[in-house]
C-alpha cells in the first residue's frame, strides 16, 4: 500500500507539472496570439468553440468564459453538427477548434464543412504541423512537455494549458474591449457583483418600524425610539419634512457631556441638521460610495417628493446581503 507521504509527493508533482505547463505558454504570447485576439474582437457574429472528448469539456468552459466577459460564444459538438446543428453557424461567426493532437477524426471531418461556409478558424493544438493547424487561419500552440500523471498518458497538463490559454484570450479581450465591472454585472444579474452594481436602494432599504423623531421631544423618549428601530439612527422630521438625524454616537456623547440634563434636552439640541440622503432609485453601489466618502454607516432614503421612505446601511451594500422584499 502506498504511503501517505508518497501520495502527497505524487500530488505535488502533478501540480508542479501543470504549473510548468501553464507558465510555458507565456513566451508564446506573441504576434500570433495578438492576431487571434484581434480576430475574435472584430468578429461580427458569434465565437463557436468546438472540440471532442476532454477538449470538448475544456472548450465548453472557454465558451462560457468568453460569453460571460462580453464576447458572444457558444459550444458546438462536431458530432451534433453532422445532425443538423451545422445550421447554428452564420457567415459572420468564427470557429475556435480545439484538439491537443490536432488529429481528432470527428473534428477534422467537421472543419471542411466550416471552410465551405467561408468561416475563419482559430485552431488550438499541441502540434504546429498538425492537420488542425493546417486547416486553421491562426494556430495557437498549446504543447506541453509531458502530462502530469505518472504514465504520461492522461490529459492533465495539456487540458490545463488549453484552459489557461482560453482564459488568457478572454482576459486579453476584456482589455481590448474595455470591459468594465458594470458590463460584467449586466451579464451576471443573479450574482453578488451583479446585484451590488445593478440593484437599487429601494431593493435593500429598511422600511419597517422606522425611528421617526420630532425636534422637540426629549432625549429620554428619543433613546427608546432609536433603540427599538435597531438601525443606530433616529430620523428627525417636522411637518413631514426631513430636518435632521441623530445617531447612537450622538446619544452617547450627549449622555457624557450633559450629565443630569441629558433626559430633558430636546432632540434639536444634538441632531445633525444636514443629514446625508439618497434617492430610492439610486444604485446601491452609489449608496456604498457615499457612505465611504463621508465615513458614515447609514443614509436616509427619499422618494421623488423628498419624503423619507427608508434607511439603507453599509451592510446592505455588501455582496451577499439579502433583499428585504
């Protein structure tokens, strides 16, 4: 039975081999790579990624990464293309074909059909003189010194290198297309980043049991209302208009400074008369930036008529925070 240390050693060798396979690609980021990036960037249609077996699995992920970073792409299995899916290809599309050997029969049978449609091909293989390389308008070399498994047989380092070069294409296109976080968010509306950048203040603001105060009530009453509100603030209104705000910190400082006079002191004596506000229709990322700028933890939310409709705090602006309605 293999010893534990030997198992760890073999696993470490695998990772070292795959890491070396990836870094060996860096010197190949040359004019050919730039041409591939430009061809993909200038494509007027979709990027159709194709491959068989393990290359197909890697190709599917590359297509997903391209699509999620603003380059329309999908995966097409060559076997499906023979049975009707060839109609998915348009004349403005571009094919990214993957085969480490460059000699996968099912893929090679598919390539002449692509050429008949006058569609350009970017090939990815580990052999510069492979048939796939000859069919391709641009060929990207994904050769590795060896596979990571002890037998040098299982697609491991080669698939890792292929995936890494696909990621490199996607990252280069992010730069070439000036892709921004807001663009990413629009393509990922269900994710934390998408929700943070696209959701509005009204989606996360607190609206129930708001701690409303008037300027003339004593702090002895205000402290109970603020405590029950559980937001760390008291919203001071007069004739339905916002006139101020007090915070837990204001109350604590007043207790220390006023002593016995605290309980009889009116809210107006300690409130901030220029509370920071935000529109209910503003993006929550804007709310977070405002709170960071002023080093505060809450904003009062106003509607279109400048009436108070809620409170948003800094926690609500963090990724992963749930919606409140």
